[in-house]
C-alpha cells in the first residue's frame, strides 16, 4: 500500500486487512499528519518504508511490492476497506488456486455516499515479479488475463472511500490527476484509457462539455467504437456521455444517443442507460415514457456486469416513479413507492429518508409518517 496524509482512514484499513495477511508493507510518500505514527503503533506486523513522491503511482506501488516477502500480494490503498465474510475460506482459496491473480469486486463510494460498482480488479496476485505500469490509474503489467479468476462478492469485496466529496475535493485530487494524465498523454497520445480518465476527471469537476470531448476522443482511439465497445471502461463511456448531456440540459441528444444504444443486444441489460433515458424523458415532461424506462430499470435490476451505480436498478427508479406519481396526483401510489424505496434491501445508506418524510408531511399523511418512523427506528 502507498500512503500520504491518510490519518483518517489508515486505522480502518489496517484493522480490516491485518487478520487476513502475514505482513503489511506500506510506502509513505511524505505524510505530514499522524499517518506514520498510527502505522508504527501496529509494531512489526507492518513494514513502513519512506519514499519521495515522484508523481508516479506505479513507481511508489512497485516499491511496496519489491519489499513484500510472501508468496501472494494483496494491494490496497489506505482509504479502502476490505470486507471478508470468512478469512479462513479466502486464505484457503488463495492457497489452492491454480490462477495467477484473483479479482475482487470493487465499489467506490462517490459524492454524497452513492455506491458505484466499479470493477473486479486483480487485487491479489502471486509474488513472482509482476509490477504496475502507468503513472496514474495504474495496471499490472504482463498479467495473463486467462490466468485470473474472480472472488465471489459474498466472500470478499473492497469499498473505496476516496471519491466521497469530502475527501476528493479536500485533497484536490482532480487537479493532481489532471497534471499526471496530461504528462502521460504527452508520452502516449494514442492511448484511449488516458482520454477516458481525462473525461472522468473533468466530469468530476463539473466541466461536462470538456468531459464529453474527451470521451469522444477516447472513442476515436478505440479499436472498437461504441456501441460495439465491450470492456468495462469502453461501455462506461456511453453512460457518462448520457450523464453529461443531462447535466448540460441537452435532453434531446441524450435521448437520440440512448435510443440507438439500447437497441444493441450487448447493452440491453445495461440498467444505467435506461435510467438516464428516463431522466431525459422526465425533464421533457414525457412522463409516461419516463415511467416505462424507470420500470424497465427495476425489471433489469442492479448489475455488476458494467460500471454501475448500486441501486439504479432498484430504489433509485422507485424514487423517480414516486416523483412522477406526485406530479400526476397519484399521492397514495407515490407514498407507497417512497416507503418501498427507502427500505429497499439495496438502499444500505437509507437514501431518500428525509425526502420521504417531507412528502408525508406535505400531504398530511400523518398515519403513514408515524408507521414510517417506527420502521426507521426498528
């Protein structure tokens, strides 16, 4: 692991991972807070190495790998929490597998505690010379894809806290990332993954038109153009362009884009596209069409096949349907949908609780509010 000024998360990370591993190798690249003191409090279970930060994540990460002594390596960041349901089962899986690497389901907590399924990354791999490549959004070099296997989400997953608004903006990660990405681009101008990450970064800054430009530049560099793109980040371009078009209120072009894409058999189960299609229709007051799209979201359900917001196939469309029902005067139908959405099993952070409560008060649904509060407390 590599760290810098991670006093807020490092204890959480180590407390969760140390029961799984024999040692932790941590490279500190210049912490000024109490990060190093916290690490040292774990004694000889943790090997702390100090190194100068050179605007290169791979270089720092490879230092930690070079100092690891075990047969297997688990790579984490300080703001990541590994959640393991059965440590012994996971260790047995690692020790018995024929594969070179194990991919673990990875979730980003983004914005205001929205859960985004990002990928299944090869976070565990054999200690036999594999190294990372790329200054940022680094990837393992020369890892044979046919020698990787996925760990079940019920056994293990990783949750990343670094993209919460409070963390991402406070550490100015956007401008840091842009500096590194443009440096990469100067050396590798035909790499579509760099253009994709530039688009993602500008999108996080709220510069949606610039983000769209970079997503289309990414598409130009791809061997397969969307809607024929297949990898996770290639298919994610489509959803992100749709989001950006909604943000700049270009609903008509969003509808044109998605109307073509969802006809493609490769994306008929990409639930996020139906959700954004519904958003665009909703904004144009095409409520019946929007309802059909939101209901389609629920029919398709949440997915880990694509980079996807958790809940976009369950409770989020229920909230949107409730809002349309309110506009149509179907108050009781809306009330039931609000309750269903708040207590949906996928709604782990109880998103929409205050909005539901405000709705019940607005329409003097006192008895429903009382029962709602009982459920919240139970």
